C-alpha cells in the first residue's frame, strides 16, 4: 500500500453538505452539520489510504450461513 | 441449599444437576432480585414472570426425567434486539412495543437446547446506536452504563442475571463491560448466526456474552460455539506473550493508563512477556475505515424505516442514517478493500504475540448523557478479532476500569485461557456491596 498524505476533509465536507441540502433541505442539512464534518474527515482518511489495482479484491459471494454451528 | 443472586453459572449447573436446588428456585431468586433493584437500575425492558417460571418448571421436569443439560438452569438476560419467541423486540424504538417475536433467534434456540432459560429482555440504546438507554450504572447512578448493551452490562453486577447477551458493531459489548464492571466477551466475527437479530451493520455486527467471571463466559461460549467440551475451571495456559499497545495508552486518561501499566507490570513479574509496541496500522486509519462502513451500512439498514417513522428516531441515529446515506458507493468499496488489507497486515504482525492488551475504554464511566468513547473497542470489531474486557480495578472515583485483551481470529478459546491466567494475577473487582 502507498500511504500518501490525506487530501484533507474540506472538499468532502463541501460535497456532503451540498448532497444533504439536495436530499433533506437547508435546515436539516444544518442540523446534520456535526455528522457531515465527522464523515468528511473519515472519507478523507479512507481516501488517503491507497491500494494498487490488484490489492484486496472485494469478495462477491455471500458467506455461508453458520446457524447451528 | 438455596441459590443466591450473583451465583456463578457453573455453580448453578452443578447444583441443578445434583439436585441441590431446582431451576424454579434459580428463577425465583433472580426474579426477586429484579423486583428489588430494577426500578432504579432499569436493566430490563421486558420481564414476563409467568413465562420465566413456566420455562423453569419445564426444565425441572426434564431434569426429573433424567436430563442433565450443559447449561441446565442458567438464566440469561437478552439484549432487546435479539428475538425471543413470545416477547416483544422493542430495540428502544416505541413503534416496536407490540413487535412480538414469533420465533427465537438462532442464539436463543441454541441456549434453550442447552438448558438455559430467558429471564427477560434488556434495555439497549435505540437500535444499538448512540442515544442513551434509561439504564443506570450499578456503581454510580449518575454515571453512564455505556451502550448499546446497557441493560445486559448492568444486569450482571447488580446480581440480576449470571449471564447476559449483547452485541457489538463499534464498542457495544466491551464498553458496557468496562463501565459496569463485568466480563464482556466478543468472539471472532461470524461465530454465531445473526438470524433473529435486528442488524445495525451486517459486516460489523457481532453477538457477545457477559458474565461475572471468565469461567462462566467460557462455559457458555464453548457450548454455544460447539467447541469440544472441556472443564473451564481447569488451570489456564502458561504465561502469554503480550503486545501492550502504546498508542492507546497515550490516548487514555491518567487513571486508566496508570491502572493498565500496573496490570502489565504484575503480569511481567508473573512471567508474561510484555512488549510495548503499536499495531502496524495506525488507529486513525482503522477508525476511518470502520466509520465509513458503519455509517453506510447503518444507512442501508435504516433508511426506509426512518422514512416511515421519522419522529420516533433518536437524534443521533437519525442524523447518522441521513449522513451515512450520502456516502458514495466507491468510497464504501474502497473502505471494504482497506479493511481486508488491514486484516491481513495485522494477522501477519500478530504471529509474534499471543494476545494484545490495551485499556477497554480511554476513561472511566462518563456522565449519563453520553455512552462513552467507542474508539478503543473499534480495532477488534473492524478486524473481526475476539476480544474480552476484564474488570480489573477501580478508579480513584470508585468506578470500574476494564482491561481489554484481543486474540487471534478463531483462537477464541486461547484468548479465554489467557484471560483466566491473567485473572489469577489481576483478580476481578466483584460486584458492588449493595447487591450482595
């Protein structure tokens, strides 16, 4: 993994706030502000952790149910 | 001989087997303890005394007919997101007050087949998120019992049940164990079917077990998980190799840090190899990956229900769902890939140790308006590793402090045996005087 510098949360915050206004309206977007700030920091933290194209492929198949084991 | 509130599950099984007392005696003494203390503690959301006594009587008839079940006569308190046939699964959500479960969750069916019986459903934060439950901390009524498994965590040290079930998606098993002063164990992810459990985040949800001591946790875990039977009171393993995580000590309050260092010194004196080190992946990286997966999956679980009942959702879960619904799919998938990569990196690093040790929570129990700092419980949840919290001390304010031990994936029994060894060096704090 290439661990480059995080790009910062500002751009994610701007995008999330804009999406929240579109989906929930101005007032509700304001009430979500703490959550949006937290989430934008988390998104920046995730985006800053790089993977190559072949690293860590997603498993597509659901796991077997293990009830009774 | 009569049973007493606060008895170990192991004692109950032995006494029911040898006829010293009946399951009905066990049920009555615990119902009396609930009657006496639960008006103030509010651990239980639902207790159906008639159902409890009927189930106890049925177990006594089984015993009279010759059955000696592995958990015969053991009462279990069940977090109220887990279905128990005939009782409502309310999950702290008022519209579900009449939501009567038609069949048992998989874990309840298994417990019943082993001879345990359900004492009642315990309060949870709404849908196991962050809006506090009504439960009091048994050590101090002004302090938080944590969340989300607040009632299950509080039921143990108040002597209302010897065993309780909880769940953890961020820190909801281990943090209540630390704040309430009991043992909380979250096995390896996928150890038990989640059928009949209201989900919060499908890929992060874990079920777990609370008890007053490690032996009882191990007894119940082994039976539920179908491990080969073995006497859980046997001597524990030899001194383990322990990774003591500096990063989390540095993030802890002074009393928490001092307590864990004292425990580490005592373990080293007793022969353990204690190495001060750090995980190969910094906590902030694990935290951001967890939070993105948690938020997106929680939004997927709750979005439709929130549209149907917007006024019944607590403010924290509501805003969490609404914000989580805005996460782009590519960001979620990247977080899932990172999770896989971090699991592999830490699995390789873990080969040089038997267990990881760190505080369960960065602080003692916080005030009741909050449920506490979830950060320290998140690595084991994200990585799917087994983790246990042991109540190994009291803070200068008289509140429990937890020591968290994390084991390797699918080495749950090894973790429990290491916990028993550590218990011999660092005894548990017991229950508050007023509940004895």
